[in-house]
C-alpha cells in the first residue's frame, strides 16, 4: 500500500467509503461490515470516511473500530442548517464514533458552510478535531471551495473524480497541489456504475504488469496515479472487495500513457 499526505496524516492511497453500504442495523449485516474493516487492516487500508447523513453508518463504524481506533484515521461530515443544529449533530458524531477526537471533520456538500465551518474551526483550535474540510458534488461549488482553500480555512476537500468525471482537474486539483490541500476522492467508480454498466469488456492486457487484473482496479489506479490525490474512498458491502481495491495501489505510479489508455477503454466500453 502506498501512503500519501492528507494534511499531517499519512493515509492509504485507497481508503474506505461508507455511503449506503454501512447503513445497516442487524447483527448479521454489522458482522459483514466488521469483516470489511478487518480486511482493511490486513490490506493496510487506514482511512475511513463516513457522515452523519449516512444513516447508521457512523454508529456502525464506531462500534466496529472501538478498541482499535488508533489503527484508523476517521473522517466524517456535518450536514444541517443552523448553528445549534450543527453543534448537536457534531456532538452526536463524536458519540456515534465512540471517540473524543476525529481526524477530519468536513462540511457535507457545503450545506450552510458559513455557519458550520466556524464551529469546526473552533473544535480544531480546541484540539478535538485534527483538520477541517468541505465536500461537494457539483462544479458550481468549486469556486467557493477554492476561495476557502486560498484563505487557508480548509485542510482537505472531498470531491468526485474519475475516468469520465474530470471537472476538478482543470483548476481545483492544481490549486490543491500548490497549497498542499488534502484531496479525498469520492465516486472513483461512479457508485459502481462504471463496473456494472459496461457495454463491452475492457482489454486489461497492457495493464497487467502493474498488478491490474480487474476493471475496478484499473479505474482506481487511474484516480490514484494522479499524485494530487491523497486517497480514493470506494464503498463496498463485500469483504473480498477490500483486497481487490487495495491491490489497485500497485498502479499508484501508472505512467500517463497508461492513464490515457484506461480513459480510452472507458469511453469505448461505457
């Protein structure tokens, strides 16, 4: 596994997202998620991203990582309107995650960021969180995010970036590189659609020397072979996918010619 800087942290180039997949309640489903996290440890994956908005995901992550909290970096998000509601949701996140310290706390989809970000900045000053961040799904939010980056108000940003969605590549990623801002990449597989909705099978033959044996690995390698990316955080509900995803880190230094090849295959097959 390759590790990269996310602020002052050394995070695995492949992390774990929890949107939808960790929103479970019964013991059998939680046991499967525990195996997913066990496999993260075995595969040297140390970055887990969650959010208050993800249903039961925070509580499941908290239960599963309890007593081994020091082996993971945890990122979560606040998403609500108003100062009191934000403070209450943030406090609940600490309770759900069973911790008194959260490595990265983000404003989810820029929701009421003018109110929520000052609260996160205060918590950072108090030493209760390590870093502040924001996430966004749409390009319309990127100018505001870049302003916050320039002002030094966020240590990390979470944005979608994948082989067919490259909107952040023109301005946001160059600015992140210039300023040293951490970058978490959501939707590296476009919620799995780039794997499940293939019209024809991609040819992986030229990629096998880089340890890439599946199309999912190729898509992940495309993302993390961009050195401006700190960590890509695909989701999964299948424990065996963790090892497959982690192996994509073998392609972390994929030459540009092979990134271009993956892009052409994506355009041909999707």
